[in-house]
């Protein structure tokens, strides 16, 4: 079973349902097959069906049981192809493009993409340390006059807070505001208390956040308003480059992202960005799809 794939090898290896099921079985049960209900290991294969029977509890199951694949009528090879395309497209891929590529309806493509994004969400990631950069950006269409300024009651822009460890991971968060308390909460939840240094621009919310976290002595500021972008080792260029990729994804691939689902797109971009050098990205994403909770359509469209 090859772990590193490209589009040509993906089509060769997973061009049929049987090959896809065999791959999922190897990922889900690398050592020995066990019952999803009772964890029993005495399993019998049901002939002429893609199912198994547990001798202990008599539960009949397939490799997709309890996974996001189970309630889908979509062929597994289309799941595989969609997952690969979302993994390998640096700026993401729109549901409309997936619709055209796979020959499915827009509703199916949209739901499919969101289920893959949901699996990409990192659960309980480790806190960042060393040298950490923090910045905020604003997502949304152009507005005229003073209404375009964040904080204005008519401003429709959404706030995204970015945190990046130099030489390490990046995190994006859809925030309700960029006040000191909000910034402090995201930093507290994602940055180690023994971080070496935190670098930001001169935005007025950061000093208060650092004071609340008792990190003022480790806070370095770059003065963008004075047209200073690098001062020795002090800069926020790393997180700003990640923001640049995010905005190119929104403008060039997704075109429009609703506030309701912005966090899901941020999860996708974060996962792909942090795994950009992972040669086994497709395999690792398939593992997450097997393990991820099922995202139901009614939950996705709920207010």
C-alpha cells in the first residue's frame, strides 16, 4: 500500500470500489480487524457482500460503518478524488469546481467538501512556543466610506486572528472582535506560557492582552505605521505570508465565504498549510476521515 500519491497513481490505485475498500480496511485495521460495536476480534466475512459478521455480538458491519462514508451514496472513488484535490490545491478548491470535476450536483459537492473540511479540524493541538507571531486581518468585500473600518456598526468584514510559530505551525481563528480580552484568550489557549517571544504589530489591543497574560516582557512590536517591516529579528512576515495565501484562496478559489462557515474554511487552510511538506498528506487525511465524527447535513445548514 503506497502512502505518497499523485493524481495519476491515485487513479491507478483507487479506480474501483474494491480497491478503495481494501485501502480503508488497511488504514482502519492495520493489525487486526475488530468489531466497531464490541471490539471483538473473531470476525467472519459475509460472502458476496462487502460486510463482516462479529461472532461475539452478531453485529454486521462494513469498513465504512461509523465513519463519514457510511451514510453517503457517493462512490468511494469520488470521495478519494475529492479528498486528494482538497489536500493538494494550495489555495483550496470551490464546490463548483468539485461539482464539475466529479460530475455531481452542487449540493452534493458542497456537502462533500464540508465533510472533508470537518475532518481536517485539529483536535487538542499542542501549544505553540519559541518565537511566535500574532496578527489580525479582516475578511470581506469592499465597502465605501467609514463603513469599511472594523468597529463601525455597519462594517461587514469578519475578523481573523492568526498565530504562527516560526518554523512551526500556524493557527487561524474566526473571532468576534479584536479587543484585548479576545486576543488574550486566543493566545492563552494556543501559546505556551514559557514562550520565548511574541511579536506583533503596533495594534492597540496587543499591549493589554500581553499585560493580562503577564507576557509584556516578552512582547516585541514592529511599527508598520512608520513603514518599518523588519527590525533585526522583529517582524510579522511569517503570519502575514500565511494570511496572503488565505486571501488568495478566498479571492481566487472560493470567491465568497459566508461568516457562518468561515471557521471551516480556516480549518481547511490551516491543516493544508501545516502539512504542506507532508509527503503522506493524502493518507493522513483519509485517517482523519475514518476517525472524524459524522457531520450531518441538517447540522451543517442549521442557523
